[in-house]
C-alpha cells in the first residue's frame, strides 16, 4: 500500500488502517490509563462535567471520563473507522462524530467543561499542535487535559513513533513551553509508561 506524502492524509489512512488492531487492544489500553485517570480525579471533580475528547480513537479515554462521573461525553476523530469502532463499543452512553482537531467549527465556544486529548498531540508538528490547542482552549469552559508522552518511553512506543514519523522527541522536550505560551495555568503530573497528564486552564 502506498501512503500519501501529505502528512495529514497519510496519518488519516494509517489510523483508518490500524483501527481494528487499536480496537482489539481497547481494554488493555484502558487499563493502562488507570494512573492517568487517578491523577485527573485528584485534580478535578468529574461529577456532572461535560467532556469533549479529541482524537478519541476506539474510545477508551472518553469512556473513563463517563465511568468517573462525567454527565456528557463526546468523542471526535478524523478517522471514520475509529469513530465506527468507538461507537460500536461505547454508544449510546457516549456519542462520537468525525471531525478534524485543527478546525472544529462544529463545536461552539465554551461548549464543554473539559476538552481532552490522549496521544494525539505528539503526532503532529508544533504549528499543527498550536492550531489544535487553540481549538481546545476555545471550546473548553475551563479545563484542557492532555495525556501524552513525557520522560523515558517504552521501546514498543518508540518503535511505533518511528513508524508513525511523529514529532514525539520534540514534543517531550518542548510541550510544557508550548502550553505555557497558550495558557495562564499549566501543571504536569507523571502517570505511567513514560507518560504524563498535562493540565491547562484558562
Ligand atoms: C494514537 S491514537 C490515540 C487514540 C486515543 N485517544 C487513545 O489514547 O487511545 C491518535 C488518534 O488521533 C486521531 N487523529 C490524528 N490526527 C487527527 C486530527 N487532525 N483530527 C482528529 N483526529 C485525529 C487518529 O485518528 C487516532 O485515532
């Protein structure tokens, strides 16, 4: 299979292609998110909150918000097959739609209490990340929560990032600065497997 040279189109094709594999690993991935979700629960009371999960994939990250008290959770992803697999597993309790994190005009300003993204932002270049963070900030009433790499990443993740040709080295070094440039309040809590939860608020 030949992938497009355009990084955006290439990423979409790859994520559509791997959606069934990702979906099969959903329960395992969800378990791995346990420490990150504990960090979030210690920081924010999720009860009754509305949550938008961007780059939701098969839906495990979105599902944890619902299981921890959020009243309304919506997941959005640009890969149609990810949306299909997430809906199959978690709808109707959680709703899902296709959409591009760089331009989410379908969501109004300050329409969700929390806007979150898990393992989305390291996969794009800093300029695209800035667009995505702008959208997250615009749509959130207060909190933006990012679950992503920080520190020493496991070998399997390094291999996947090599294949994906993502920006994760630069991301790990620079992301706190990027957040500080866009938000007045930023905090980072170490989770597990070379990841951290980044909290940013308006
Ligand atoms: C590494 S997966 C993470 C999935 C899930 N959030 C998790 O942590 O398990 C990244 C997801 O982001 C989606 N994605 C990448 N770029 C996107 C964009 N520009 N707009 C919307 N979704 C995007 C991909 O389709 C994929 O489902």
